[in-house]
């Protein structure tokens, strides 16, 4: 895949050795999470809110209530900045100045487009299946009222860049001769436990698509 040409907003200047503009890498980072932070302005005041997203082809999609302040602000034509960050490790150096973190991040810019009709229905199902594959087909059908009360927005991945740090601490050369421990505390996101809804009807077991999700994500338990 060709790189996404950096624009003035996506060109990384400080730490440019960590910059990545390849579309494949940008999409890989986006596909490793489902939580982003979305910036917008209301009456010239800056706001930022975490929200779920799904990437489909060359765009990411957001959804929210018809009266959601953020969603409606994005529909006024303003350019939004959206960031996804994955924290991979705490980089503990031999000096406080050289402490850092290992991470993968993507920042993108774009204008929102409203999604309607059959495409909107497909995107809403894709949201559910992106969180847990196969889930959407097990749910009751969305009512007309619920469907009409939901906004779906598309932001195309045209202006985007990734920034990635990996590896050990990068200390100043004289500090390597000290007796101070240094290294990386690796971090990961994992499934810790599951809980049945307290109002689940008696006799309903864990469905196959949930069992498969747990097994595919290395969750160890008697299912």
C-alpha cells in the first residue's frame, strides 16, 4: 500500500524517526483498538471526548444519539482531529529525563459525513461485530425508533500519520556505566473475567460466539 502523503497537520517533526505514513501500518494500529478520542469545537471552545469507532475500508465510523453534542458539532463542517493510542510498555531509563513509553498511535484529520439508509444499518452491525465477532446476528432487531435516534458519521482516512516507539531505554552514553537498573515494563490489554447479567434467564449458557471470542483472546477458564 502506498504511504499517505503527510500534510502540514500530519507531518511529524519532533521524533520524526518514529513517524510512519504507510497506509497498511496506520490501518493496523486502528484495527488494534476500538476506542478513540475525538476533538471538536463548540462556540470556539475546544472539546475532546473518548468514543468507540470501527474502521471499514478507507474510513472510520462513529455513532451516537441524534442529540449528541459531539456528533452534531462534527456535522457543521468543521475539521476534527481523532487520535488512537495503544500503550505497550513503560520505558524506565537511568535518568528521569530519559524515561518514556512504548506506544503505537495514529492521528487523523477529516470532516464528518452522515451515513444513512442501508449503509447506516450495515455500519451499526459492523460496530457490534467489531467488538465481538458474530455478535450482531444474535441480537434482537433494532427498532425503527432506535435506528432513527442514532447518528452514524464517516471520516475518511485521507490525512493521517502513525507514530510508534519500541525498544529499550535510550540513555545518555555515560549513564550506561552506572549501577542503576533500567528496562521496560511491558503492558498488554487482556480479558480479565466475564460476568453474566444479573437478570439473565436461568439456563442460558455462554453462546458459541462468546466462547470463540474468549478462546481467540487467550482467556483461560472453564467455559
